[in-house]
């Protein structure tokens, strides 16, 4: 188990759900007597550990209070498109206009994708305007300036985002904002920017933190090796219970947040400090979302690694605050259809910001359909239920196992439409998975549910007891359980998904 506070809190909440679930021991009683005793003892021990973490979380340093902004900006995870995963620094206005027009043409705007976000490399690399002190848009890439591009994107009914860093330079080495937060925030507001992604590169020495958090992520060498969610060899870690609100990192990001708040325009604020100073403690106070890991790539093991990490932060996701497992790789690299389904379904279910990161003019119809999945988008954007789906059982691994290659497999979350259940298969073979109604939070073991397959948009009928699915390698079966199915005429668990 990862010992950091965030993990412990997430564990506590999930464990509390487990503690309250009735009949959890009935499976033990079906075993021979000695095994039944061992099984009961093990479950009792797990409950004691859960209670310990529940109590621990009650005494953790000041919990976050969400940042509430006008016009509901940041209340729900952001939906849109960002240039980085598709183009890195190779950007210009045309690429943003192609993306914006494609969002409209492909119907992605109609289902909610609204931000068109410029990532790194948009500005003149190494100087500000000598008179105004403002950043200068690269005139070759943006001949009409960022304001010109913003006008064209707004004319399509979309919003525009921009990027800077809480350091002297961005990660690609372009002019950044530390020390110039107010002037930059004012400039962005004047350009009618709607979203700021704020990165963490090139931090001056005087802003270094006094100690570090552990990010259980292979991305940065100084955290490795990671063992069971801990940074075993890392020195300089902050002591247990350290309040990261007082870290220099939190302060650097607050300064820009405060500068944005002074503008007469509401700009969604998105933190990109890779989880380095425990943003689970202060991210929700400061911004609408906060990256919790290093960068995603279009490589399946990397996606799985980030999924595993983020599954331990989900207690921090709710209206106005969202852990961000990074932008989508749908359409990139050699992800298979199954991997693409799993990536999108789990990102949506975790209430992550969903920023498409691929060239939309070459995206396949199949991938467009995944990005437009109405059940997953409705869950992600639910205006009444802010909490994400969470693992209700790990599956192959014991519950609460931190495993970068084999994350939790059984997920569920409540929504206006019903309970969303995802059965994820991290393995290399097709497996049969059983979603047992007695195990799913918010679902009653003795009742019947109408089951809808979220991928085929098919009503499968009334099910009692549970549903069984054949799930291919790296794929995710997904269904909605809706109340209101009569018992009479209902089916018993049966195979429905393959
Ligand atoms: C990284 C960030 C990426 C991208 C890149 C630009 O720090 O995590 O998402 O913005 O910088 O240089």
C-alpha cells in the first residue's frame, strides 16, 4: 500500500464502503472449516487496516476546499482538444483551426468537447515585449496573434486555452511566467483566453521546496525504484503529515491562480506539476484540475501505469476538483481498439479532464465513436453526481494492491443514468468476469436491474444477481445498471458481452 496521505485517504473512503457492505463474509462460509476460519480472519484483518486508514484520514492535514469559480467554470472535468500529444512543438494557427473545425464537423462539439488548447511553444522563445513586458506570440506560427486565433475559435462556438510554466522557461525552453504572473494573466484575459495549463519546468533555485513528496511514477528517475507505491531509495522526502499547502510549489501555483482571479474573465486553471508536491492536498483549493503523474505516452504500459496511480487519488475527485491522469492518447501510436476503449472508458469514469490529443483530420471513425460514447460522457459530465467511479474490487490482486502493470479490474460509480460498471482486463488472455451485484456499491444484491451495454448501446434485459462478461485482453466491458426492472420475467446472470 502506498503510504502517502492521498493514498491513505482514498483507501479510507473505499474501505469504508467495503466495511458497510453487508454479507461480505458469506463467501468464506462456503469453504471447508479451516479455510473458512482463515478466510474470515483475513477479512477481519483487512477491516481493521481499513479502519486504521479511515481514522488516519480524519487527522490528515487540512483537507482541500474546492475552488468555486463563476459560470460553473471547472465544476465538471474539462472536455476538449490539446496540441501536445499530437504535435509537440510543431504547431501553428492552421493546426488549431483544423482541430476546431473538426470538433464541429465530427459532432464532438455537440457532445461537449469545447476547449481548443494551445500547449507549449506558441511564443517567441526568449524575449518579452520590451515596452509592455508581455509575452509575444510567434508571428510565424500565429500571424494574427493569439487574439486573432482566439477570435476564430470563438466564432465556432468553442473556447481557447493557452499554456505557461511556473518557472523561468517552459518545458520546451520558451518564455514562462514566474515573476510575471499578473502581467501574463492580464495578457491572457485580454486575448480572451478561457483556459490556462500551468506547467512546472525551470523552477529557480530560490523557489525549491524544502522536502519532496513521493510520486510513485516511473517517469522521473529520482522517484525510482517504486515499490508498492513507495519511493524506496529517495532521500529528502517530507515527513509523514507534512502540510504541502506551505510548500513553495503550492505557493508558485497559487500566485498564478490569484492573478487569474483578478481578471474580469473566468479562466479555467489547470495545474501541471506532475504530483510533485502532493497536489492532492492543495490542488482542489487552487485550480480545477491537477496532474498527478509525469507525462502520458501512446504506449499501453504507460497508460496502465498512470491508471494504477490515479486509482489511489479518486477520493479527491468531485465537483470543482479533478486529479488529471493526463491527456488522451486515443488515435495515437499503436493502441489496439481494446486498449483505446479501456483508456477512454477508465479516464472518463475517473472524472478526468478529457482532452483529445490526436490529429482529428486523420482520426478513424471507430475512434471518433469511442470519444463520443454517450454513456461515458454522460457519466463524466454528470451535473448531479460529482464523484468518480472507483475500484470496488481489485480482482486478480488483493484489494489496495499498488501494481503498475496490473491495476484494479472491477470499477463502479453512480450517476443520474444508473450505476456504471466497468470490468477491465489487464491480462493477455480473454477472461470471464462476473460483476456480482452484492459487491457493487449502490447496487442491491436481491434486486433486478436493467443492463445496458455501453459499447453497443443495447439494452440486454433485466438481470438479477450479477452479469457475466467475456472480456478480451486489455479490453473493458462496460454497462449501466438501471433500477426499475420488475423481478418477474427477469433473467439470471448470463453471458452478454464479448
Ligand atoms: C510537460 C507537460 C506536457 C507538455 C510539455 C510541454 O511538462 O507535462 O503535458 O505540456 O510539458 O513542454
